[in-house]
C-alpha cells in the first residue's frame, strides 16, 4: 500500500516539474518573439534609441545575449543592404551596453572600414565628375568661341532664334539688291591754291546689284550740285559719277573691283588750271557692306586715267568713306542716315586742286 502511494506521489511530482519547465520555456519563447518583433519595428523606422532602451531594460535578463545576437544579425542585414550608418549604430549600442562583446566590436570595425572605402570611392567619383564637368565646360567654351570666330550670328527679329552661318556664306538672301539716297545737306570745298571756296548743295545716289554665290555685279551712281557759295561766287560746281562694280565672294566677300567715269564742273576763274568741264575714266577698288545689320560702312579708292590721253592733266585720285546707320526696318527695305566723306585730288604741271565733300543723306535700301 505504501509503495503504491509513493509511486503516485512520484508521478505527480514529475508531472508538475515537467509542466513548470515547459511553461517557463513557452513563456521565455513568447518574450523573445515579442522583443524580436519590437526590434524589427524599430529597425524599420531606424529608431536606434528605442532598441538601445530594450537592451538597457533587459540587461539582467537571461535572454540578454540572445537580444544582442539578434541586434547584430539585424546589423549584418543592414550591411548587406548598404545601409552602413544604421548598421554601425546597431553595433554601437551593443558595444555601449557590453564592452566584452568582441563580435560586435569586430563587426563595427568591419563596417567602419567598409564605410570609409565607400566614402573614398564616392569622393573619387565626385572629383572625377567635377573634372569631367570642367572639361565639358571648357569644351563648350572653346566650341562657342570657335563658332563665333568661324560663323556669323543672325537673329530672327520675330522669334528671337539665333542661326549660325558660315563666315564665307553669302550674306545676301535676294538676287537683286538696291539702294537710293537723297542728300539734303551736301557741304563741299574746292582748294585751288591759293583759293579755298566752300559750297552748300544737294546730292542723290543710287545703286543696284545682282548677287549670286559666284559673283556680285552692279552699278552705283552719284551726283551732287552746289546751290550756294559761302563766297557768293557766280559759278557753282557740280559732280557726277557712275561705276561698275564686281566682286567674287568666294575669294574676298567685301572686296569689289570698279571701273567708271567721273565728271566735274570745277571752274573757279581764269587762274584755275583745270578746264571748266573735266571728264575722266576711273579704275579702283572698294570695300562694301562691312558691319552689322544696323550699321554698315564702305570705302573706295579710284584712280583717274585722264592723264593717259591728256598731256596737260597729271595723275588724279578720288577716295570715299561712307557710313550707313539704320533708323527703321520696314521689312521690304531699311531707312536710315547715310554719311559720305569724299576727297578728290588733281595734279597738273601748273598746280594742284583738291575737292573735299561731306554728304548727309536719307537713304532707303533693300540690302538683305
């Protein structure tokens, strides 16, 4: 009887012991799962301070080592995901709470080295990108300067868009161009040593040109007549000229060759060595249409050929400089001010005569 009772008590004790053991194990597993879940949530939002509090609050727990190991595992996961700062922070809180965790120290050192290497690669890559950017900017600058040297910039006044044209391209978009000018103020002086006489008058000028890629050819004419003399002379001088012009834009786009004829009425009295009517053929060169859309200038030099067939006349020369300042663009034509400076020289065995002239004209031209 006693043996049976003792056996029953023994069985009950074993059952109670096993129940308590398994209950404690279950409770422990439940606690760890809860802690792991909390750590996962805090890692997700990068709340390292909350994970640190978990370690502090469970410092004396028998599962503390498991919590440290789990945090180190999460640190390795972040390392693989290249979240180096978060991986280092997770290692650091483990070390901060337990300096004897050499695994955490080793992992922290490894992550720190990886981070330095990454930062060095990023620095080198950034410097390389900066160097490439500088090189690209220099290339763009050089290309822009080259374009500005080798090409002309034309701006569409309506859209503002810029177009770059080769410097050697023909500037003229129309086959035929023309120009007219009316000089309402023409001041001239005739120097016939020892006399110097001044005059005021009017002038007219005009030109028409044919333009192609191979040749520019045309005629320009000019005439001026004095209306009054500053010395009250009875005779008032006049001048007229016409010139054929040729240019080969492929060779020299602004250079023109000229042949023409010029006539003067320059009688000043019996002591003047030039005949009252003086006519001479000319040959020369000119530079035309140099400048911008709003400002152009040109110059010409013409040699007088009358001395070739008139022994009494010596070599002569005419030179002119013209400026055009645009006031208005009327689409079909431009309107502006023409300023002309001209000087003609005549030589004979008897003396020297100089005709100087300043012309102010209102001009209309279609030079596109």
